[in-house]
C-alpha cells in the first residue's frame, strides 16, 4: 500500500524540484554540463544511501551491536508502533525514489550534453 497522498506533499515536491533546478543552474554556470552531471550523481548517491539506511542509525562495521539492538527493538515493538514505523519508512522510500528519478535525469542530461557539446 503506497503512502497517503497529501496536498502538502505536492507543494514540497514542487519546492524541492525548484531548488534542485536552481542548483543545476548554479552548477551549469560554475562547471558547465559536467557540473550538472556531477550534481545528478550526488543526488543519486544521497537518495540511494537514504533508501538503504531505512531511517536507522548508521554506524561503522565495527559496531554490529548497534544494528542488532535496532532489529531487536523493531521485532519487540507492538503492532501500532510497527505500523507507524512502516508507514514512515514507506513515505521516506517514496521520497528517496523521487529524488533518485530527478538525480538520474540530471546525470543523464548533464553528462549527455557534456559529451555531445
């Protein structure tokens, strides 16, 4: 089940796209189409990282106890808490996928035009 659609989500998406386009214009002025491609790769990296972390604490590989504790707390939580966390995680993953789409579009357009021009 997808997260609920709300009017403020559309407004925030439009605001984020406008900010990303403004950053793309700044990157284009600073480094040309190569800068736009690098900005797209940066957005792709951040969105994939946010989706993989899944709204959990991030530690180094030397802290396996941190991950074990997080999974233990999640499995011992009651149903309403688990449902709330799943809904929040779905909303975050949906936003990360939108960011990944915009990042891919910037990377393809930036590097494509860099190679063509």
